[in-house]
C-alpha cells in the first residue's frame, strides 16, 4: 500500500509534541510504502476489495466517516474527519 501525507499542522504543543508535529510536517509529499502482508488460502477465498477496504478503515467513535464508497471498477472514495478537544483535528482521504 502506498500513502502520503498531503497536509499536517499543529500549534501550541509542548516541546515533546512539537517534535512530533515537526516530523509530521517533514513527511508531507513523501511516498510511504506499507510492508508486505501474508495471507492464507482460507482468508483469500473469502476476500474481495470491499471486505479489504472495510477491514483497513476502522476508526473510533470520535471519527466521523463522511463517505466510504467503492465503485464497481474497484475505485475507492473515502473521507473521515476528527474534531476532538484532546486529540485535535484531522482529516483522512483515500482515493483511487
């Protein structure tokens, strides 16, 4: 799986958290590749792209899933947002 950060922002954090924000900002635009996945024949027999999408997109109750669609051609259109006083604000978009 290939993913990349399109935007990363944060203000008013402690020194420790400021380093995390700095690292997040430095990842903007860089391609990040996930590791290999090993699957058994029993698992793949029941697998399809919709099942895989639902399995990979699991969020806690603090996330609001805006849309989660899979076209008949296998194209994904997913968006979720987070607006939490403790965790902050986030937006995740998966397309393609």
